[in-house]
C-alpha cells in the first residue's frame, strides 16, 4: 500500500511539474529561420480581423503538439510590455535581414489558457 501511495504522489507531482513548465513557457530546442515579421492593423486591412506584431518561421520552432494553443497556423504574436514588444520587433527584424536564426521563448497564448495564438516574449540569436 505504501508503495502505491508513494508512486501516486510522485506521479502526480511529475504531471503537475510538466504542466507548470509548459504553461510558463519554454525556449525552442533548435534555432528557427524567420520568414516574415508582420505588423497588422485591421483598420488598414479590411480582410483582417487580427492586430498585433507577428512573426512566422520557415519551420515551426516547436513541435505543434507541444504548444497547447488553439491556433496552430504558424503565426506567433509578440507579447509582454510595450517596450518588450518594441525590442523583440527590432531584434527579429534585424535577425531576418541578417539571415540569422533565432531561438524563441514561447510564453502562453493570446487569449489566455489554451486559447488563441502562441505568444513570444523572448528571443536569442
């Protein structure tokens, strides 16, 4: 009986730790090549209903199954404070123009929980 209880406690702690790590975000395992850095404003584009600063990659920086956001179309929104978004935008644009690959920090989804697009809050190149 004691072994079963110990196993269940350790098993549940492992699941909770994995869930926290995924929810808190993680760095991409391999660098990715940027294909586009996009500033989108629905008031300027009547065919769009989303706004923000977005980035796309030639290959997904994360396996699609590892990102638990509801939208998996390859678009990642820049997030965090306005200063963070501005810094990410500048650095991603410079990396794109230089042909440099980047690692990204994915940190949640645009609509909270598992809803919306993945949000990038950090980069490394």
